[in-house]
C-alpha cells in the first residue's frame, strides 16, 4: 500500500538477547532516541507521556501526604558539596563540573546537582529558626546528572528525570515515620498503578545512601530474574543539620538540631515497566500510565458508516474518561495491530461493518491477545472494567513470576544450585550482619544483598555464609 | 501574643524605590530565597505553586493546539552549538561550560543549554525522512542557563524555568502560521488568565532571536512604566534545517528542507504579574494562578461554633472548585489580614459569631479592599463570581494604566517631553526601518524599540528620527 508509513520491524526476542530486546523496545516503541552526548537521551512524546502520567499520580500522592513542590538551582558550589563528609565522598567522583561562565573562568567550580541534599540544607539554614517552622515537607521534579561509565536508556543514564522529596522535622521519630511513609507511597504506587509487586526493606550498611543513617528501598524482579531498585527513602538523622548548622529553638527555648529525610524515584520506573510487563511483541503498559488506553482500529474503513461509527465510539469512550485514539490512517489493519502492540496499548477495539450491524465490536487485550465481543452499548463501562482486569492480570502475572523465581536457601551451595537450575532470581537467605559475609556471598554465588525485607522470615538460625547466629533474612539478587 | 509567628514587615513603597519594592515582595511573600550561587534562586512553595498553575493552563493550551511534550538533554556539545553561525554568536558568550565529568577532563566541552534549537535539530535529522513525518509539534518544560552579569529574581536569572516549543513543518506558510498561532496563545494566556494586557508585534532586525528569520513578541507595561517582553515566538525559515542537514522527501519525491519555529515563556511571567498588579501591601494575584484563591479568617475564633462553621464554609468552597485555605492558627486576625494581603490572595472571607448569627460573612477583595456582606447560602457561587470580577477589574486597571502611559509622538522632542512630563511608558512613533534611526532614538530619548505592533496606526508619514518616509509605527520603551 503506497500510503503505508513503514512496517513494524521485528524485535529481538528476550530469550535470545534480553539486553537487545530491551533496547529494541525503547527505540521501536519510540520512547527515546540517542543523542551525540553519551548517556543523554531524548525522551520522545510516547515515552514522556508515560512519565507525565507517573508524575501526575505521584504528585497527587505527595500532595495528599502534605508535601509542597519547590525548585532548587541545578548548580552546587564545590565548597557546599563538601560540607557533609560521607556525602561528598559518595558523589564527587561522578559529578559534571562547570568551570566557565561565558568566556570567564569561575572563581569556584560548580557541579551540576547529582542530588540536592546540600542545596536543601543551605536553604533550611536560611529559613528555619523556630519549632514553629517545622516540619518542612518539600519535593521537586527536576533532572540530575551522574557521570556514569556505562549507560542504558532509563536504567542508568548520565542525566535522568526524577523527583526528590526532602523533609525536615523536629524529632527523629517524625523523620523516621516520614521515611517509612514515603516508602509505602512508592510501594503503593508501583503495585497499584504500575502493577509491579515490590519487596520493601532496608539496605545494608554498605549499600546505603552517602550521608544517610539508613536507606529503605523497594526492589522489583524483572523478566530476566534480575533485581531492580525502584525507589529509595533515606533517613538522615541530624548529620546534615550538624554539618550545615541548621538549628531551631524548641518549645522549651533550647537550640536543637532537626532531623531530615529524602526520597526519590526516577524515569528508571519506565525501564522497570518494560522489563516487568513487556513481551516479544513489544511494550505492555499498565493502564494507569498508558498514554493511549484503548485504540480503535476500523476494519474495512472505507465502507459507508464505519468511520462515522468509529468516531462515535471514540467520543463515547472519551466522555467516559478513557484515553482513546482512533487510527484512521491509510495503513492496513494488520500494520496497526502490530504498531499498537509494540506500543503496549492495553486494549484494541476492532470495528468493522459486520460488527456495526450487530451493534458490537471486538476487544483485544494486549497482554494475552484475548478477544471478546462487546456490545457498543455502555462500551466505556465495558472498557473501563477491562482496563481494571488488565491491571489485575499484569500484577498477578508479575507476582507469579517473582514467586517462581524466589529461592529460599540455607547454604551457599543451595544458592548456586538454585540459580543454576532455575535461572537468576531473588534468593532469600539468613545473614549474620557482617559485611565480610555479604561480600563473600556475592563473590561466591554472584548475588548481592538487595535489602533486609520488613517482612522477615525465619529460614534458619545461622548465617548462610559463616554459620554464626543470623540477624536478618536478606533478599539477594543480581542488580540493574 | 505568644503564639504569633512574626509580624508582617512593611515593604518599601513602590513610589520610594520600585526595585526595592519588587525584591521586598518576592522575599516577603515567600516566592524565592537567594542561594550562594549568584543569579540562581530557590523558588519556594508559594512561588512554585504560581508557576504550577501557569504551567497547567499553558500545557492545556499547547495540547489543545496539537503539541506533544518531550525532553531533550541539558547538555549541548560545543561542536553542535556551533553548527548555526548566528545562533552560536548570540549564545556562546553567555553559556556555562562543563569541562569535567568526575575526575576526568572531557574530550569536548559541553554547554548547559541556554535554549535547545540545536538539540531539536540534531533529533529532527534522526527522525525525519518523509513528508509523512511532518509536522512535529513539540514542547518541553525545563530550565535553561544564561550566564548574565546582573541578575534579578524572575526577571533575569542565570538559571530560569521555562517552556520551549519547537516545531518543524513541510512549508514556510505552515511554519509562519504556527509562529503566529503560538504568539496568540501567549497573548490570550496573559490577558485572560494573568489579567495582563499585551501588545503583539514583531521585533526589529536588531532585536530578533539569534538564528531567526523573524521574532514575534508580546510586550506588557509595568507599574513603573517600563516594558517587559513577556513571551516570544520565532520563525526560522529553513536556516537551521540547512545548517543541520534536515531534509524530507516530498510527495513529489523531491528532497526538501523543512521550516521551523520555536517559542517560549518563562518564570519571568511571575515577575510580570508582580509588577502589573502588585501594590504597597504586597502581591496581588490574578485568581487563575493564585495558589490560594480565598482565605477564611475566623474572627473571635474561640467562641463556640465559629471554627465549626469556618470548616463547613471551607468544605463548601472546595466542593465548588475554589482553592481555599482556612487559617485557624493562633495569630491575630489583624496579622492574618496583613499576611494574606502580602501574599496577594484575591478574596478574604471574614467569619465571626455575629456573621454566623446572620448566616453571612464579609468578603474583602484584595486589589481594592472593598468589603461586601454575603450570605452563606451558595457562597461558592458568590465567591466564584467575585473571582471573575477581580480578574476583570485587574485587567481593566492594567489596561487603563497602559493607556494613560502610552504616548503618541511625531518628533523626538515630543518623546522627550512626554517622558519627562508623564514618566516612563510606551511611546508610539513612526520609523523608517533604518537601524541607525532606531539606535539614535534610544540614544537621544532613552527608549528602545519594543516591537512593530500588528495593529498598526498611522501617526504621520515620516520617521520620527530622520524625516524620511516611515515604514512602520513602532512601540518604544525602556525595557526590563
């Protein structure tokens, strides 16, 4: 057909080459395009729209929990970055440095923010005097830069989009509560809206954020059995407050140091969605963040009445609050089927002359290609119900995949055997709390500690590595 | 009162020192806070919320005109910036340069985007092959950096937030149409939502954007009689396409260069709102972008029933879609009155025991302090109507201010006399089109060309400067 734009190219199957399957999808579903700066990508309209839906839902959840949006500068003077010792050690090796403004060399070089704790601290010191100024519950939606050596779209890029929450409280208790609250917000968001089950837990000492007292994280398991850290929430105690001289006058008129938190999720969540739900035909999007929730593909489009009816159906679905697209281009129905499967549109609506005669249409759900015939009466309700079923089915399927690939082990040999036999996945095993054992498990079996889950289980009395008394049950895995 | 947080400090009056009045407002209404990096500011929750409302309205207008959001990287390699000659000449002197990533010197230095034409062009070259790929109608919400020498919050900062639209079309006609369409969108936004009248016109050759064929702008007049460029829309012709090698195959199978536009507004609009509507008691916000549209101040708050009623009123207004705050803090009503006047809240609702007895409340509009007694029945409708009246009154008052300060002049002496007698303002005068005259007008009278308005008037046959035949009527003014 002369008007046909292009055929949808096949993508590499995930069984053949998982990494290539992933990059095929991000390119061919038109989520990103590369640029001439390594590790910096263009997020294209379809990719950015997914992020906008994530933003809108999360922003609502942040505001519902009392947070306000602000915007800090993107530049941090070197001396400011250095104020908190652990923090600068963690970040200085991977920041981009601005040394010149126009033709002039700067007196002090500035880094492009890799994260904004230091900027928030400088600000807190300016605006907080009394207990009446606390808490401050802030968030910002910005991009940050970390000069990574190896990069992959969404998963690890030199610049990425994120939100970073920063809060400051009178007491340690309040700050710890906040840290937990926001981890729960992230978990709810991932499970309810991204249909992606997560494990909530605490990072080990060696894996926590630079400058934090403790780091909480949510961990998800991808199709290939690798673990992906999907969000983190940090409790800082009063370490930053002391380093930056932030003090407040208490009700008892004493000068006290406040307690801080920060928490963030990034465009990495788009990568997580791809690797949790995608298949060999392309993206599979959870309905809540799908830019197009239903696509109408007219069949025998040029027969009288078909396009008119398709437009009616579109209007009815829009009125029902569904994000719907009618593709009336001259491409063939077959081309359109493949195109919107590639783009992960949850529901396809096929509508031809015979369907219209029967006051019906065919609904095809993307994730399982199941076809059902639906009446055109109350179609918006039918489609909405279908979108709900899709979310539940995606969640269930991801959960089953995770369960199938989670191995409870009590010895190092069991770990190695489980990974060899069933492939990569989560390993649950007991740990004494010693960093040497943590390192050795990774060295010997290849899986590192992902988190100490809040939902502890007792698998044995002793550390999987050294045999000394166990302190925690830990999730281990290979990480993105 | 022990619980009182602080008294609202007086601000400098605008008659005494306009610049100080302005910075007093941005600080004391808690819109921004300075940082240790000159020209980079913290946008605080109240300031950022204004920007969020502007964003939401504009984003809706962009999407309604067919635009899609994307996100380009923040870094531009030096060689990419240099591809279009005029463009690099205009921007290179004022960019921030990244020279190091972590501990390593970069092979090529990168600038932090001052604007993103070059990035969009690189992307277009990758994704555009055929006439079927056109047009692309893109926008992005990001921050950009320009290394200014003198800086002022919102008006001229080294980093600022903005949106930049970038579009590419098969024909010049389409691109010119787009340039005009988006200027009209900006003008509608300013007039309808910010209650700020603007003059639409074209920039002179000497004042157009680096790399543009023509630049359109909207110009507004501030309280002090100075002009503020509130938004610009550029037509590029095919100059960038040629510089970047962007070509498409036409329907007739010929290789053609496409035509481009870009257009932007920035957080400068917050400055424009302050200087258009503000007064000596602080901010005056147009209702459409006010974070709080109505504040309820309970009087004799601890009398039985007052707070209960105030909460009922709040719920009723919220149900009516009004952004409402109930201030039940222990500060005195007088303190609250001053605080929310400073913050520009359009409507104050005073509610005391006697009002409640009468099933009434007192409404006070911020801009004129007019009091009316309103029934508590259908209060949401009453307040909504009041907010509409406020918008209209603000617009009318700004328009009258501009009319009063717009001087039609036919000689240089008339210009000088008008400015001396009535103070700074817009000067309307004829111009021959010669840059030498443009420069001389500025040198002699102090006012530069602001734009050649689309709504031309015939004031005389000859140029105000040289006496040769006039080509255009021009708006002249002192600029921010």
